């Protein structure tokens, strides 16, 4: 074993997407750098997210250890060679008919190191079967260039999921609910809450949206790659955010409401229909989008945590809706009581006045007689 810019090494090949996840996409309970032997060739070369992310060559664990380390990142030519070779020997949707291997793709990789730092770039010249080996002896990667960590997407996942949960799960629905169920309160209280909830919610959602665009790639499906949930989540997320961004622009164009008993103009009626439909549609689609998103974290524990949290949020929202409806009914009932009292007082005063006038007329008549 020796260090050299010329590399010949036998090892597992792993797609960068599964490394960044921290767990295998096709077997999410297994850590990526502990179980590359369980990683399916189908996931490696069929699934668009995995295939398009590129591949890294893993160094086998030292004696007494079970963690495979990331030794080299393959260049584009090397990625293409790996895909062709894996399809030649593997059993997958896009594989050649002659292969029978399903899991744990290993190969002999030859090339030249053209980069430095952690997981340097390897300009691959040849990819052959594992059994071919390195007749002149395998090269040992520089220990300073090895990276034995995975799961860099976890931070992005938690940041994106948490902010979307707060924004589209709590704040933006609260803004819609206040516009729908707080109009019985005086001083346009509903409008104050509506604007504040919507502005803060859209601000957080936009940040989470930017995180998703830079960290994730869910729009690269492959043939039969089982990528439907991430793809659907991404498409729905783009639609929901489009509705969300357009809402404040739509609000800026709103016609002023009529004053007094003036009939509502047609353009105001059309604007209200568009604004309300867009808001309700966005909230409804957001429920589905968040529900799909809770299934996407790499760790099963994180999935369960997000699902339980969102379930609690939905229960709380339902409770708030019920309480506001009860408040509206009670408020209307209380507001009618003073009005009835005033009417009764007015009627009593009127009767009393009429009696006083009658008695005065009667006294005057008696005086004349």
C-alpha cells in the first residue's frame, strides 16, 4: 500500500445523495457509511436523485471499525463509467439482462487525483470488476483527505421542515382563520391579525423555500425509481409557494369596498373570489404538502417527530376554529341584549309620556268645568 496521485483501488461505490442523507434511500433504517453492501444497484443507477448526484469511492474500514470512509469523488467520466459497468453486472430497471447482482456494488477504479482537500476529485481512467484488482498493489488514500462523516442534508431538512411547519402549518392558516372568523370583533381586529400572520408566515416560508431550492433535488425522476413522494412534494411545494407569493400582490390590487349601503361593484366581487379561493386553495394544498414532507427525513425517528408535531398542530387549529365560532355566537347574543333593553326602555318612556299627557289634559278639563 502506498500514497500516489495515480490511483488503483477496490471499494464500494456510493451515490453522493445517499451519503448526504446519512441513510440509504432504499433502506432508510441503515446508515450509509455502515452498510454500503446493502445499497441496491437499482437505487444507485435507476433513481434520478442518486444517479445525477455523482459517486464516491469508499475506503474499507480499518480492523475493528465498521465505518467506510469517503476516499475520492469521481469526475463526470468516472460517473458515466460506473453507471455503465453497474448496469452491465447488476439487476435493476435499466440494467442489461445478463447481470444478476442486486446489492453492494464494488469495482476496481483506476485514475489520477486532480484535486485536494477532503474527498479529492479523481479523474477516472478505467472501471472494471472487483475481481480484477490492482496487480501492482492498491494505493492507500491520504488519511488527511478521508471523510468518514455523512448526513450533511440533515441540517437542511430540519431547517426547511421546521420553518414550513411554523409558516404553512400555523401562521398562514391563522391568518386565514382570523379573516374568516374574527369579523364579529370591533375595530377591524380581524384585519390586523390577518396582515400580521400573513406577513410573518410568508417571510418564514420564503426562507424555507430558498433552503429547499439550494439543498434538495427532487425534480430528477428516473424510470420506475420510486421517487414519486419527493417529486410530488416538490411540485406541490412550488404550487403552494406560488399561491403564497401572489397573495400579497393580489392584495395590493384590491378595489376599495363600498361604503354604507352602496352595492358591491363587480370588480370588488371578482377580486374577493380570486383572493379567497387562492388563499383557501393554498392552505388546503399545504396540508397535503406538509403531510408528504413528514415522510421524507432520512431518519425514521425524525419522520415520526414531524408527523406527531403536525398532527398536534392540526388538532389545535381545529380547536381554535371551534372556539372562535362559539365566541362569534356568544358575541352576537350579547350584542343583541343591550339593543332589546333600549327598545324596551324607549317603549316604556313613550307609554309614560302618553299617560302624563292624558293626565294633564284631564286636569285642564276639570279646571275649565
